């Protein structure tokens, strides 16, 4: 399995998108969840799974209906499952 990219800012997302590979997954968390509402967060050219952390959306008052449909909203349990599924993870701040 590919790399799990943990993105917690818009700057981190910009840097992360340049490093994505096939079969990678990307999770938006902390301040990075704001990117789930804009198409700028959608990387082109790769088969990348896109997720956003529900608890961090809620903490910022962002309703899940505002999240683009390409993102799967996950809870902390889903976050743990993804971490276990990927042998490598990288945090982008």
C-alpha cells in the first residue's frame, strides 16, 4: 500500500500534492480541513484516496454537507484503520 499523507494546513497541502504517488491516501485534519470545501485540494493525475476528519470539521463549525463529494468523511476510528493499513505516513504542516 502507498503512503498515508496527513495534511494539517493549506501550505502543507501544496507541498503534499507535489509528492503524491499512486495508491497513496490523503487525510485533511486540523486547519487543513478547510481545503475539503475547494477543488484546489483535489490532486490531479493520481489514484489517491481523499479523506477528511469529522471531529476536526466539527471543531471548526464546518458542516459535512459543505465538504466536496470526492472526500470521505471519517471519524477517529477510520483514521486509526487508515494508519494501520499504510506502512508509512508523512505529516505535512
